[in-house]
């Protein structure tokens, strides 16, 4: 699945179609503000599937945070390094990030977790939980509908998605050691996504 997703993003014009002129919407700013209030002014954040870094990572940097981003697509990694030179951008898979356990204040991931097989979603949230400091936070955008290894032609590329319905993903997040703080159901173009702000409750 990773190879197909990587190749898809290397070929698709994700930036041109989805990120040029993409503003952070007011509901999203509210969620970010909640996150900022919880983690404080000085914090280290990891973004899984950072894409080109716009608009979300730029916003985190502008708000004074230290950021590490990881993305599997070389094209996006190069763009992210240009767009947010203040951040450390790594090329690789979510599970390849080399960060110490209990070291991060927050992990964010926008529109990316549905690109790994859904059987791995719990493992990923458990891994994220380990990377976080006690009472660290996640702010993630996940799919709200079931996609069973769906492969589709998308903007000129073949890309794969894999997800559960939103309520099941919330259950997975809770079982991975988090308490849900707030959710927001996004309804944009032909897509529905679920934004989730959650707090780590399992201490090491
Ligand atoms: C829809 S884009 C979203 C990018 C960015 N978060 C944003 O909102 O603009 C999904 C991103 O996840 C990356 N991605 C997908 N699967 C990945 C994986 N297993 N490891 C790292 N990055 C991955 C893709 O390369 C792509 O850049």
C-alpha cells in the first residue's frame, strides 16, 4: 500500500489542486487554539504525513513551535523543506520516525492516516502514545467513512485509502490510551473528515 500511495503522490498535483490558497478555516483555528492552550508556548510537535507543509505546519511554526515533519513522498518533502525551512523534515514512513519515547508535546497528522492499512491504525496510535510526554496531545484528521483498501484514480494518479467509520476510529484512539477532548466533523467539497483533539491518559 505504501508504494502505491507514495507513487500516487509523486504523480498527482496535490499541491496545485488542494493546497494552493488553502487557508486555515475558522473551525480549524479553534481546534489549533485549544491545542496551543493545552501544550503551552514552547513545545515540540511531530507531523505525520506533513505534505508540503502548507498551511498547517507553517501555522505551527508561526505560533512558535518546534516541528518535525515526516512524509513518504519525495516531492512533498522537497516542497516542505522550501516552505518551512525552520522545521526538520524527514522522508520516510510514519513508523520510521526516530524520536525518543515520552519526548513530544503533541503529534499532529492531517488527512494522512487513512493511507496506511486500517489494521495498522491502532498500532500507529499506540506508537504515537509512546512518543508523547504524559498528557501529550494529538490533533488528527481521519476519515469518517469506511474505506476497505480502496484504490481509486485520483487527480491523475492511483492512490489507496483504508479507514473505519469515524466512531470506530474514535474507539481505537481511546483504546490506544487517549481521552477524546473534542471532535469536529468537516464537510468540504465531496469529502467528509473527522478532526480529533485528544489527550494522552496512559503514563509510562
Ligand atoms: C492528503 S496528503 C496531506 C498532506 C498534509 N498533511 C496536508 O494536509 O497538506 C497525505 C500525505 O501523507 C503522506 N503519506 C501517506 N502515507 C504515508 C506514510 N505511510 N508515511 C509517511 N507519509 C505518508 C503522503 O505522501 C501525503 O503527503
